C-alpha cells in the first residue's frame, strides 16, 4: 500500500493532501580548540547557572585538562568572500601553513599577501537567531468562538555581526526565510478555506487545522550551516502527520548544497544507510520495498518521482531523517540514521570535515532522537528528551534517555521546552530551556554519559542574545530564540528581583572543568524605560566601572538623585548609574523575610519607582 493510498484511508481531501505533501517535504534540498581563559577570581567564586555547582571530574580527566593552555593567538582581519570553487575545494594544508604567523621573533620573516591572509583567517562561528511567526484564525462555530486554523513556523537568521562576516550566507538565509514566510502564509489561507468548507459540508471538526514547522540548527561553522526543519500538521483525519526537511548551506558562498556536493559515492552511501537501518531497527517494521525506496533516493540518476531523503550535516557526521510512510507505517514512527565521517571517510568530500568545530551545539526537538558519539569512543548513541504531560497541558517531569536508560527531573514543571546538546572539551552536556507560568524560564542541566545521564539541577535562566536590528520593529515576530551557537561565548538571562523585577544577563562559556563558566561576577541589567529616585540621603560606595572595584567608600548620594539600573550579582547588591555616569553600589541587608532592607530601612523608604512583577 503506497503513501497516498494510506492518506486517503484517513479521510483527507485532495486539497489537504496537496498541503500535506508540501509540509512533508519541508525543503528537502536541502583545528582543535583550546579551553577558554579562566574568568576572574571573583567570577569563579560565583555559582554557575544551569547546574548551580561546578562539576567534579575524575582525577585522570582533571589531570589531563589542567595541561590545557589559554589560546595564545587569534588571527585578525576582515573576511573577504571567497569564490565557490575555492570553498568547494577547501583550504589545503600548504595554504594554511603559508597563512600562519611565525611562532617566534627568531623565525624568518615572511612577506604575506594581505588579501590571502584575510581569506584564510579563522572564520569563527556564524551566530544565529531563530524567529517564530504565528498565524491563527478564529470564528463563531456551533455557538462558540473557536480556533479554526493555525500555523506556527520558524526562520533562521544571522545576528547583525555574523551577517557582516558572512554576507553570502546571510543573503541565502534571508531568501530562504522569505520563501518560508510566503509558503506558510499561502498554506495557512488554504487551511482556513478548507476548514470553512468542512464546516459548511457538516464534516466534524475535532480540532483546529494546523500546519507548523520548527527549525533546529545542527551545524554552524566557517564551512557549513545545516538545519533540520521539523513539520507537523493536522488536516482533519484520524491523526496528525509530520515530516522533515534538511537545509545545508556553504557558509562562505551561501550556496544551498545537495548530497552530491558532499558525497563522492551516493549509491555506496545508500547501501551503508540500509545496513545501519538493519542494525538500529527491527526489520519487521519496514515495508517490503524499503530497500528499493532507499536505493531510489540515493540513485545519482533519480527522477522527480523518486523520494527526496532529508539530511543534515553535523560536525562529526551526516544524519538522514525518514518520516512516517516512507519506509514504515505511521505507527512505527520516524527512523533516523547517523553516519560518522570516520566510519567511511572515503565516501565524503573534504568540505564535510574542513572547518568542523570540536566544540559545538546541536538543537534538539522534543521526542525526536538525536544520534551522536557520547564520550567520543567510536560508537553511535541515541539521546531522547521528552516530558510527561498532564491532562491540563503542562509537563510535570522531564526525561532524558541515553541509549534507552532514563534519567528524570521529577521537580520539573513547564509548558514548552528547547533542549540543546553541547559537545565541549570532551564533555557531553544537555541544557533544557523551559518556559513555565508567566513566560518564566527555568534551565535544567544534565551530564550525558554512554550508560545514561546525570541530572545536575535547575536554575532560573534562559538562552538569550541581542535582538537584531531587523527585528526591532517587526510586529509579526512572535518570539526569538538564541541557542548557544558559540560554546566559548554565549549569553544567559535570569530574573533580577532585588529592587524591581527586570531581566539580567551575563556571558558564559563551556569550560574544561565546569559545566558553565561565567565571564563576570555580575549580571548586566536590561533597563531602558524607568529609573529609581532616592527618597533619602544615602551613603553608597562609588564603583569603578571598568575594574568593578570600590573607588570611593561611603559617599553621600543626596535625596532626589535619579538612578538607572546597571548591573548586579542578583543576590547581595545592585549597581545604579547616575546621569553623570557614576556607578553607585546598593548593598542589601542579609535578611530572609520580605521586604528587603538597605541599612535597616525598607527599600520603599529608600527609593521611589520600584516595580515588582506579581
């Protein structure tokens, strides 16, 4: 029984089948780093977010990692766009050697070509942001005001700085985003029209008709940018449907890459995929013709009738994503295959491995397994993240499975979650950013090991970043997501609650000995809208902004002084800045009950303008 026949059995109309086919495709085109420098001593003394405590390593691991030195040099210079031919061929070892600086003053001076030096410089990581747009249609239905249709979809963009460094990739992602926006607006209109037709014809509407697509970036470096688009839909049948699309771009040229751009022998890779499926799944779940389907999808001379196989490229390998009905029945779910480059190096072109970062992050989707080599011992492991949902729609626990072995955060409570797998300095870490009541974020941290996961704990923090200029006046943006693309420098946000309720953030890195290393002892506080006014004369320490040390002690700040929030450790003090740029430190009394006090006075006696969220 083919895929189209099975869809008809579930009562899907012809128009809806066209929509389902569009969703299922979802775009099927598709140097070793050193540990970051240690933070200041005061910063190390603070507790790290999303884990709370520094992880203790085994003596053997700790001994080896103490030998890691701070990165000695960084190549500077602007990046000029290379040609597509240079990118495909990749940088040769000879070119890399020619572009390096002499290691010491005694080395023979080499006259370098400035253009060549700029083009061969380390490109860094194209930091990105995911935007989500939402479309909903409501109307009177059977005497009630109900949702008829809906669409949530995401687009990938570069940050402002990354867009300047990678203009070709920025252009390619912007064009792809424009296509997605147009496509989902058309599909939403089709859904809404189909829903109204169903109502007019007396067809039962069990739930709103929906078409959604979410993006999860699997690789972002100076060579490749690859993401998985996960689509789901409900079109009025017995159950919903879902599908996958893989998008891979050449970071330098912006070219959308196909499998033939990455693989030397596509049919041989198809045979390897078949062998992997036999090892990873019970072959009885597959259709009898599943091997023919695979071979047709990996045929170098395939036609438009042959299936497109969704794939993503990770730093260590390539993954293939098989949606329901392609190889097996809906009840069997989806199947994934991950092939590490080292398993069959003869099959892959140099572009696959050149520029791949050793420290990286991969966005995961809930309930969708990610295959990776946990603990880097040459095996492929399966990581799965999911939650237990109550009848009221909230999750009441969080599960992380590694190779089927479960680790549960029983204290979890949330409505949505975004897991991120991080490979950094021989650690495998899972950070799960969750959203609970009032859009409050809680981060859950797990250490991943081949024999299971270890739950570290939770903190009130969330991934964040600077909003790109292009989004600041875009009213159609529902939300923005800032995954930690660069594991050596990313931002976490937390809730500040000492003198008001505000957002605060600081920069972190994944370190060799800690789960998360804060770069400063304080958080920067976001505040562009309101200020505090002193109600009394206050003796405060003036802080040097650069050194974060006391410049003058017990200076009188007169009544009526207007102060803006600046930064805080979110526990004991808050730094406020006056109109002249002076930074004043307000220390909180050690006190557990509410309200907090400053030198024995309630905060409302000291300041006007304090605002707390409920």
